[in-house]
């Protein structure tokens, strides 16, 4: 089971859109994927996947020692599961609700989940993607501590670059204090219009500052990508040739990602 956080302090940097479409691409490649929405905004689970929280909430799992497996819900896509975000995550975020186990809580939940799921073979999860909130708080730290790897979607503009520096520092502290093997998989330039001088220039600056850490794949800005989240269908499953170009971008991202972590392709059963 590979666990990957999608994080960035910057709001609107396309964390949820990246998580949504990467999940689609991984499922298309034959993997079983669990998305955990740890952002109280509920964008990924409620807005994009249309999955609302049921009895067992993520906040209760984190704060009251519940089982993560009982918060897992299916989506309309085979092999794709979601743990939905809920309103009480706000109290955890603000520190109003304490988490027993602190920063290590989600990590221990995932270790238990893995043990539970391994016993039930057909529910095996290959990938866990954690969509973080736009803040460097205890929810994001819990995600970073629970993860093998982190991917950072980047807004290459001036404000985005400042937020990126802070995010990288936060990743470094997660590694230093809790998770020494956490791998920074890469920076993804996304929601960008390469036809504009502005986007060309800001992209150049990010590449100059961060070199090979930046994925070669760039996800273009397109209304098709907004349409896909609006219709709650990841791009790779959207009907219509107008979506192909954008689905291809996420497939290319997945391939680069696999090269970086040397995961073997799994053919569709
Ligand atoms: N490639 C793209 N083309 C067009 N619009 C995009 C693209 N990627 C993201 N967006 C839009 O940008 C906005 C922010 O995207 P998203 O919600 O994924 O960002 P986020 O980083 O998760 O935001 P938050 O920090 O609030 O969690 C959304 O309206 C989304 O539809
Ligand atoms: Mg989001």
C-alpha cells in the first residue's frame, strides 16, 4: 500500500483536482484506490465525488479512536473508495478538539486499516491519496506523517512561490521530527496556460529554482477539467473526445510518478 499526500499551503493550487484525477488514472491502471479527504472544506469527497459522510466520521476516527475502515465508502467507480471529510474536522484543525496520538494518529489508523484490509483480500487497497487543506496545521501534519510520499501541486505565481517555500519547510520538519523516510515526489505545475507570457515566465522561475523536482508533465488550465469535477467524473472516465487531451496529461503524470517511486504497472484484471 502506497500512501501519498497531496499538499500545499496555497489555497486553490489544485490539490483536490489533482487528487481526483490521479485517483481516476490509478483506477484505470487496475489499482484499488482510497482517497482520504482531510480538508474540512469537503471539496474532494462531497463536491467532486458526491460522497457525504455517513455514521463513522473521519474526525471521530481521529479524535475518538474509531476504526478508519468503517469510514470507508464506495464511489460509483469500481475500485475507488473515499473517506469523506466532515464538519468536526474544523475543531481538530483549530485545536479545539485534541487528537489522542497527536501527529501520529492517522499513521496508526492506516497501519490498522492495512492489517484489516489484508485479511479481506478483495478489498485490498493499493494506493491511498490524502487531499490536504490549504494550511500547515495538524491535519496536514497528520497526512504527512502517515504518508510514504508527498506531491505538491504548484501555483507558479509570486504568491504561490512563497507558499511553496513554506510548504517545503513544513515537509522538511515532518521528515525531521516524525517521518524520516517521507519522499518528496515532486512539484506539479498545473492549471497553467502556456500560451501566456506570464505563465511561461513563472513556470521558468519555478523550474530554475527547483530543477528536476518539478515534473516534466504540466497540466493545462482548461474548462474541461472544471467540467469533469462538476460532473463528478474523473477525466479518464469522461465520455467525449474533448476530454482525452486532459486525461492524457494525468496519465503522463502517473507515469512520471511511477518512475520516481519505481512502482510496477499492474494490468487491469
Ligand atoms: N487544470 C485546471 N484547469 C482549470 N481549472 C482548474 C484546473 N485545476 C484546478 N482548477 C480549478 O481551480 C480551482 C481550485 O482547484 P482545487 O479545488 O483543486 O484546488 P485546491 O488546492 O484543492 O483548493 P483548496 O486549497 O481550497 O483546497 C477550482 O475551481 C478548480 O476547478
Ligand atoms: Mg482542496
